[in-house]
C-alpha cells in the first residue's frame, strides 16, 4: 500500500515535469552551470599540475561523479526533508502527527515539484568519468557503484535530517544548512590525503563525507593510500556506513519528535 | 537633501548588524575556506613548483585576498529592488520625493560597508592560517582604487540583473548562475593566468575579470605599475558601458511600473 502511493506520486511528478518543459530547461541550465563551473575549475587547476597527491583530472572527475550522483539521489528523492523546519515554523507539521503513518515517511512522500535534472546529469557525468578513468567495468563493479552511491545518498540524507531535526529546538536553521552544504561540497571535492590527520579522521568517522566518494574512489581506482593506512576495501563499506548514519539521524529525529509533542503543540 | 541618503545607508548598516548569527557563520566559513585553499595549493605545488611563473606564496596570497574581496563583491547590494518589485512596494517609493535609484544605491552602499568591515576580523583570522604577502604602499593604493572600480562594475551587473525583475519578477536562478560564472570567469577560484592560453584573451576582456582579476593581479604584482593605466582604463570602460545599459533598463522598467499601475 505504502509503495503504491509512492509510485503514483512519482508518476504524477514526472508527468508534471513533461508539462512544464520551459521550467525544466531553466533548472537544467542552473544545475549544469553549477556543476559545470566546479568541474571546470578542477580541470583548469589540473591543467597546470600533473596531479594532486597522485590524483589526476580523470581521477578527480570520477571522485566528483560519485559525490554528484549520491547528492543528486538525495536531492531528488528526499528533497522535502529540507522543508521540515519551515513546516514546523508555520505549524503545518502538526498534520503529520495526527495521521496513522510514520511522520518521516509522510514528509518524504509529500508531493513537491522535483525535476530529475540533477540526477540525469550526474548519471551521465559519472558514466563519462568512469569510461575516462579506465576502470574495468564488470557487473560486480556496476553493482558495487550502485550500492556506494545509495549509501552516499543515505549519508547526505542523514546530514539533512540532523539539521532539520535541530529545528525542533531552534527556529532558524537555514544558515546551518547552507554551511553544511558548502562544507560538503568543498570537502568531497579533493582527495582526503591532502588534509591533516585530524581532519581526515573527522571526515571519515565523525561527519563521514569521506565515505560518500573518497574511500570508494580510492578503492575503485586502486590508489595506494587512503590517508588512514586502512585496507583499501573499506571503500566498499559505504552502504553500511550510510545505514548506520541514517540510524543515528533517525534516533535523533525521534528524540526531537518526542520533545515536540511533549511541549503540547 | 543628501542627508536623507546618508540616513538610508546608516539604516542599512543597522539592519545588517542584526543578523549576528550570519555574521559569525560567514567569518567561520571563510576561515574554513582559507584552510582549504592552503591545503589544496600546497598539494598541487608539491608536483610543480611554479606553473606560469606563479610561486606558491603568491597563489596563497592571491586566493586569500580573493576570498576577502568576495565578502564585498558577492553581496547583491541591489537585491532590494528585486524584493520591492516582487511585493509591489516599489510603487510607494516612486511616490516619495526621492530618487529611487539613488535610494537603492545608498541602501546598497550601507549594506556593503557593513560587510566590508568584516574584512578586518576575517583577515586577522586568515593570518593565523596562511601567510599573506603585503605589497608596498603604492601598490596597495593602486589595488584599493582598482578594487573600488571592480566594485562599481559589480554594482552595475547586479543592478542590470535586478532590473530584469521588472519583466519577469523571478530571477533567483539567474542570479545564482551569475554568481558562479563571476567567481569562475572573474578568477576568484583559479587565477585567469592558469586558464588555457587560447581562452585567456577572451576571458580577460569580459567584465568579470574587471571585478576580481584586475585588482588581484595588481596586488600580487603581476600587473606592473606601467600597466595600471591600461588595466584600470578597461575597468572604467566597463563601468561606463554597463552603467549605460543599467540606466536604459531602469528607465524602460520604471515606465512599465507606471503603466501597470494605471
């Protein structure tokens, strides 16, 4: 039953997209320039230097592609999580609490206007970057990449959920979300090995951006070092890290929800 | 009469000062980005000591100063025009005995002055993370003048973008695109001398280079004193050209509001 609802929701969403073609093209241009300027900057940098700690432009493009797909998956399927603070603020959130379905599930399935432009662009870019990086594309590789980007999307979702949950305590979380997004973009763009050891550990185990793309990319591209002296195969752990991090974020969400109901709104 | 516009600017400063959390976060995020630029360039330079004749300490100085300039240049000081067109309150301003473009300019200047003041604490924090070269007083003066010219180029560009709202009302996507294009083609992220040689001629001729690249290249000494007149002349040319376009758009747009209003 729940999946049926979700399927119908997506069918309507895609039909709407086809209806508003001009708008879709505008957002496509927006997404294209956004990622295009970041990738162009990387390309220009690496035109002047042979590599960044052993990563050339093709490696960096693959690194970017993995993050891009994971990020786009989250933005496409879980975009309404971002709206929770606004709903709490306007009092609209309360309607989720009186219905017999999990509140977070209702948030995720709230219809919104989501264009799959970023996801399409991300998949195209990752495909090109994969071919250019000369990785042996086996069925096992494809399955593992799919699992890795799904895990990466969960990491992205968790961070968004953590920030949205903070809205149960603080009214304004926009600035926090903006900073988190900026930091995520910057810290997933380069190989983790360029940072000092403390920052590497932070990005591996506290805010696990490293598992969104660096550790898996280092594994797929057979890099000799992942910066922490850990076995390369930890790059395949992204799905597990994603699930664990979602569990943490969900627990925090439940705590926030408890508190919200407790106040008696 | 002028007093009114000074008051508008002071009001804008007071308004900006109330966003204390935003001030704190913008300084914190700047500190993180200074750390990032240091590790990124150090890692790259480990494999090539001086590409295009640019030494590591020069690129770190360049990038840090570029980030600090961004505190001012990334501000959309004419945003108020867009907001007022959006909610229709521009009509009331047209009825007041003031020049609306001058009012927008004063308000924007106040906002920018507040953010310009943030350069001081930001620079102090950045100095803990990286070493910033300080050129001679005469070069600094030339940089200051060129930065000011770059600011006016940016003001005109923003004004033109916000004028588009006279016709379309919604321009957020266009503005974000403009910011990213400015940061890249202005040389804020990567110096324009690192761009492929075939593209450099065209990119240096664009107005974006007049915002960031020209003052920055003066600061690091890449543009020598004998090149100042030419470089700043080009900046001035952009101000005249874009200012002309902005004035035309304003007049056409303002007439449209009057027509709409009956």
